[in-house]
């Protein structure tokens, strides 16, 4: 990252307005980019864009390479000639304030299947050529994912380790036989991925044209029920039946007294080191081909990670184990060059994690919701912040600022906030936004919910709670010109306008 003072806004694209029940990469996404640019925002933090697994979380995706087909815009498919206006003339009466995934998914997949049938019937030469080129460029992940997804869908979403043994163990002849019997199922998945990346690339290019950069996300671990584990089982600590022997999590913390039992398989780091961390190089090359900057989720895990027995019911009885450390990042840098990354270094951070981050020259993170403990003083309190931090009011895992202040903060924290800001609690969200933007930190990032002053019912995600997350959407009033102009004024006064110049010091 350069040393320019900038501002970002967090909003997952599923949250955008759309008459199709979920946000997508279509006209409202392009309009949102214009809204951000008009507010002086330099970064759109989009969070992971992968196909979600159970709980609809993009952090438990069924592939770390594929895209979420629910983000494909029907309106852009009409422009490409694979859908018609008549195909979308009758749309279910979806809620505007939240995503009903159980209703949205079959509807949008139905539209995509209709688009696929139209494509096969009309055989547009230009799109067919581009699809063939897309397949060739992405062969290192696409063919395996398409087969995995087609198999999974054919079995009603059943996890791969519950499939017939020859399919679960990735036996080549069994897979070939199945694929030859179901060619259209595999072809359809590749068709969807082609249009996902076609539309995302167009949206990203539009953002760049408007002066907005894209801030993405790379979760450290992948889901057990994913194409990554199914297809590359040798890279994970699994038994002979390809079930995890140990899983990932974190010990008891702010979010949970019993820790967070994520359940992700653990990497076999020595095996990965044997080929120069080639899978990680490929993963990060792919991610950085989609976005301009990535947040490395759970950066601590690269220094040491919390390992829990696979049969545990909580994350309490785990142990810390050494991660790959600098060797991984040296291998990545040797292949990809600079590391445009931010280290998510929250929680209980030890000196070795700080040392690794600083050796790599990566910015860390600071959260203002954690800044106002009276004793001991938090290192996140604004006067203690550093240039090489990205400061947030809160992240996708936090409550909204209004929800935090009125429901989660202690009496001492509320008093400290009011004393620190010299303000009351009437607009606590803008008080914290001002603190973030006024800070010395090079980048300040705000969830869109905080710009709109929303409460806890509008948060993105509640850690350790499996259901009811990732449903939030913003109706048009939350994109009001008044919010935009107010944010623009703060970005201007605190010297964070794009292209304004580098930090002093």
C-alpha cells in the first residue's frame, strides 16, 4: 500500500438494491460505485465473492476460486442476449430489506438455466469464443470445480465426503464415467462461472474508471465441504477416509466464551512447502487478479494457528501450532512481486505475529469498538494509532456502531466514548466515523450500515451463530445524497480525498 490517506466503505454486493431478491453486479452495483466516487471514497471493500456454503457465509465457501453465481445480473444477461425482457417480466415479491436465500437461490438458478438453454440454442459466436478462452485460462481450477459443483448439486447439496466412496475419493475413472453421463451439468457450471467473471471484470473496470479501487478478502482457511479439499486432499491433514483429524478455530475471545470452532481442515504445511507453496501462489494470484488489495483474514494463523481435535464440540481444548511464517510470503513474493495486502491481526496477538507483519511491510487493523476500555488503555484508542494500520469503526463481524454503543458497550466504554468525542450519544455512528477519518492511519474504513446509522438488526454477521447472517440489504434511502455529501465533507476536511497526496511523517 502507498502512504496516501484514503477512505473505504464495506458492503458485500449481495446487500445492494435489486428487484431480484439479492444484490448483483448489474446497474445498481455500477450506481453504487458512482455513489462511492461522489462521496470521495477510494476503496470499496467487497468481502469474499465466492459461492457460500452452509449459513450463506462467503467465509465458508465451497470454492476459494469460483464466484457466487447468485451475483450474476439478469439485466446484464439480457444485454448479452442470453435472456429476454419477457424472461424476467414476472419476479417474485422478494423482501427489500433482507435476502431470503431459500427463495432467491432457486429463482436465480432457474434464470441461469434458462439463459444456458438460450445460449445453447442460439450459439452466439462471440460469447462462445470468449467462453472457450475463459475455460482455457482457468483450467487449473475450473474443471475440478465444475465437476464438484455438478456432483454436489445432483445430490441435493450433500457434502462430498458423504458421496459414494469412489466419487468422494476422487477416483479418476469414476469421475470420468459420471462426467460422460452428465456433460450438460458440468457445462452449465462453467457457463455460470464465465458470466460471473465477465460481469465482475466489467464492474471492477468501471470502478477503476470512477477512481474507486476494490478491496477484497482471502480467508486463511477453506471449508471442508469444498472443491479445494475434495480435489487437493493431499494438502490437508485428513485421515484415510479424507475426514479431518484436526480442525481450525480460535480460543475463547471477545466474541465467544468457548472460542470459535470453525471446523475448517488444517493445511499440511510441510507438504505445501515441498512445492514452494504452489497452491497458495495460485490462490493469491487469482485473488489479486480480481481485486486491487486483499485482506488476509486471521493473519495470526500464518505465524501460529489454533488446532482443535476434529471430534471436539467447542474450541476450548485446542493448542497453538506453528504456521508457515515468512517462508510462505517469500515464495508468493518471488512469483507475484509486491504484496498488496492487509493483515487482519485482531484478537490476542503475540510478538511473533507483529514481527511477521512488520517484516512483510503489511498494514494491520484497528477497530474503534475495541478502543475505549478504561483499564488498560487499548492500543486502538485513536491517539495511539499508527500510519501502518487500517482503522475501522467496526468490521463485518462486529455489531453496527449504533448496536454496539447501545447494546454491547459497557457503561465505562460509553462514558469514555462521550468524554473522548466531546459529544453525546445522539449520532454516535458519525462520532466514530469522524474519529476514524481524523486519525493518522493511512486508510479508514466504515461499514455502510454505520453511514446510515443502523442498529444491530442490520449487522452483516454474528460470529459463532450459524443462521440469520449475511441477509442485510440497503434500500435506496440508505444511498441518500445527504449521507453522501456528509461523508464527502468529512473525507475532504480530514485530507482523505483520492489523489490528495501522501501522508507526512
